[in-house]
C-alpha cells in the first residue's frame, strides 16, 4: 500500500495505460455483433460464418481528456456573476410590473409621432 495521499499527488498517472492494452481489439465483424473475438487471423467466428475477417490497421488514437481544476477565485467570481444576474433579473421584473401598473409606458415611436403631429 502506498503512502497516504499518494493518489492525490499525481492523479494523471491513474489514467495512463500502456499501448499494448489498448491494441487488443476485436475484428470488425465481432465488434459489430458485440461478441467475443479470439483475435486470431482469421478469427474463429469469421471462419465459422465464412466471412472475411479484418482488423483495424492500428490503434485508434484516443482523445485525452484534460483535467480542469477550478480555483476558489474563479469559483467565487462565477458565484458573484450569478448573483448579479439574479439581481438584475429581479430589477427588470419589478420595473416591468411598475410600468404596467402606472400605465405610463409609451413606446418611443409613439412619442415622436404624437410630438410631430402637435406642431403642425
């Protein structure tokens, strides 16, 4: 057993696998049918069925996921932005209700038209 906390020191090593373990792939037919392939050439299943047995030409490149560490500063900044959005949303809602109640809401286009007709 390793030292306490050893796994948290270098967690990236847990994801690393040797290329040999990744290359053990079934033939196309067995993979398509989701059955166990004996990985011989041709495999026993393809011989039994009488079909061509083919394998991938090389190991499929694996996309490596990147670990993301979110700092406390970043996390608190996100919380602050989220609270600000909530506050602004509440203010917009309050203003909308107040404008509806007072009935003083006149679109800018109507104001210009009514001002223009009164001058003639």
